[in-house]
């Protein structure tokens, strides 16, 4: 993934061309995942956001963990979040990659988020830690910890 944070490949400590290629593919796919995730927030599209998740998914925020076993539960939660963002007049969400580590079919990514009004005023600034898994050719979010 691009960004100012650290990015690691397979974590074996020894790099070879095959590892580098698979690491680059993973980074590209993970970057696409977060581009889709961000676009879902910017378009207020709960289904697009939901498509970024593996199920069941665990989301920790406000020191409580919530397990979402199916798409209906997750979409309901996302819609409530989007409603709250709309109430605060958030029109744009943006992120910066703070760190990223890919190891085989798992990854840990930390993003610093800023959610702003149309005049560029930050309403929310926070950090999220994501646990990702590879599902075929796609990467999906298995868990989130919101700071």
C-alpha cells in the first residue's frame, strides 16, 4: 500500500522475486479495498461499504465489541453510522495509511481518517486498525478496532 507508513511483504525476513510480486499484488488489492471503502462513505452507500467485509466481522468501538454475523446486521449498523455522519454534515472522508503489514493471506492496516464538511472543516479525526483476510483474489475486512 502506498502511504508514509511502513509496508511489509510476506514477513519471512527473506525476499525473493515471487514474494515481492505477491506482496505488490496484495498491496494493490488492499489499496483497492480501501478506495472502495472510502467511496462507499463518500457516496453514503451502505451496500458498497458492506461489500468490503468478510462475515462474520467484529467491530470494536467505544470499548465494546460487536459481532456482525450477516449482511443485514452489518448494513443496519452502517446505515446508522451514515445517518450520524449526515447529521454532522460530513461530505468527504479521507484517510492516510499509518502502517501496513501483509503476511500471506492476512494483513494488518492502520488508517488515520478525517471526515469533513463541504467547506473542509474536520468533524471527526480518528485512527482505525483493520484486520484483513484474503478471500480468493479479493481482500476483505474481518475486524476493525476504532481508537
